[in-house]
C-alpha cells in the first residue's frame, strides 16, 4: 500500500500500522533507517506531562485584599 507525501512532507500512517503499534492521537513516533535502506517506525516514549507554571503554587493565595484605586495609588506613588 503506497501513500503519497504532502507538500509539507507529511504522510498518513495506515490504520493497521497504528493499531499494531497501539498509537493514539498525541503519541510520538520515531523513524530509523536500517542498513538495508528500510525504514523502521517505533512508538516513541510518552512525553512527561508539562511542568506546572512556576506561579501555580501561589496563585490565588494572596491574603491582602486591594481595591483597584488603592493599588494604583501605591504603584504610582500618589500620597
């Protein structure tokens, strides 16, 4: 079964290959060229989940309740 390459260099992985490798959307694949010139396709290891934003831990934990006009006066240096 031949597949065509798009102008972007993309090709669809046939369903029977996706099923054999247990690929699901979001999975990565690795390609390797054998000495005989054949291409080996492997399922890549799962990417670790993204690290939380460095501010996630403290977001929403402020105890000071600022009113907008008070905060703006403080930032502007108004007396």
